[in-house]
C-alpha cells in the first residue's frame, strides 16, 4: 500500500499545483485591493460577478435594510458557475477556481475598506487596471477568477474571441443596472473601469493571442521535427521555393501558434536551422479549427 501511494504521489505535478495555488493567493489579494481601495470607496461597479455582487449588496441595504458584505454575495453568485466550469473547462481547473474564489472572498473580509481618494474617475481607472491585471495574471497561470471568466473561457474555446471582448458584452448589463439603480454617473464611471479592466486583461493574458509564422528554410524536415516535438501545431509546406539572390532551392513553412508558445518555437529554430528566415505576424484572425490546449 505504501509503495502504491509513493508511486501515485510521484506522478502528481506538485510544482504545477504550487504555482497555481500561489497564483490564487496573489490574485485574491490583488482583486481585494481593487475592490476595497478603489471600487467600493468610489462607488464604482466592477466587471463580471464582482459587479453583480456589488449591486446585490447595495440592493440588500436599500430594499431589505440589511447589509450583506460583497464577499458573501460574491461567493454565493459564483456557486452555480462552478458546475459549468466542472463540465466545460475541466475538473482540476474548477477545483482551483473554487480555491481562488474562496480566498478572494476571505481577503475581501480581511483587507479593510480604505478610502485612498474620492475622485471616481481615478478610482475607476486604477481600480480597473488593478483588477484587469489580477484577472490576466490568474488566467495566464491556468486558474480562473470565477464568475464571468468561466463563461468567457467557455465561449472563447468555441468562437476564438478574446476574453476581454467577451466579458465586455456581459458587462454592459452591469453598467446599465448600476446607472438605472444608483444614478447614471455610476454607469459612466463603471464603464471606464470595465473598459480598462478588459484591456489590461488582454495585454497580460497572452495565451489567447494567435501569431502566424512563416519560415523559409533549406532544412524543412529538420525544422518540422523540431517544432512538432515542442508544439502541437500543424504546419503547411510550400515546396520549390527559390531565393532571388543565390537561386537556392528552399521550402516555406506556415504555421499559427499562440503568443505564449512563441519562445518554444524560437528555441526550436535555433536548434534546427538558425540561418532560416522567420517572419512573424501578430494578432491574426483564424477561420476554421484551431487546437486549444485543455485547461487543467
């Protein structure tokens, strides 16, 4: 029994789990700072489930005379989305999402609400930037901040749209709800925060960005083998190419990779054909199937 347990434990990727747990802790602190230092004091409504939780907290005070902290409503609204993540995005992914949401709710209680500045525009800009950085950092490390991130990731895997742009569509509801319930200035301030948050998320979460790579090489087989050993990407070969200067026979290889896979491709090129000509075009649009790695 002890030997079986030792062999099982050896197979577990403890380094990966430790990295994700650390990312969950860091995100929970970043998100709580954005919420308690900027959003709540400036009456700015966050993107995603955080904004919905803020709206529910405000309504609980105005309509029912009882105050439910944002940390409570944030966790409760996330509960049904855990089931979607479990079936659509993977079991380990969901487990770490539950951990991240739980830690975030706890940090929102532990970190006190502090008014650094009363200007709502500054609160919207800095709060949105900090929250977007936290969301992008979490997604980049393979975890979700919960809420609409789960829905956005599910849709992205089927449509190829960026997480930030998908989230903005859902967040239109939050902006109008904030304006309708609490005054139209809150809608515009919240719109600034949501826009900044979405843009910062897209800058940091580079995995969703696709890059087209064109390789002109005299050693196509060696290059293809080197790339496919490191990446699960298809490669199109154009034979009978010719250099204009020396008229040497060459081949053109075309492939599309994600932004975070680019360092592995560069490494493969250095090892297989460092003299090859490589052209890189960023942010290309893909029609048809593009393999997405499973989220774990």
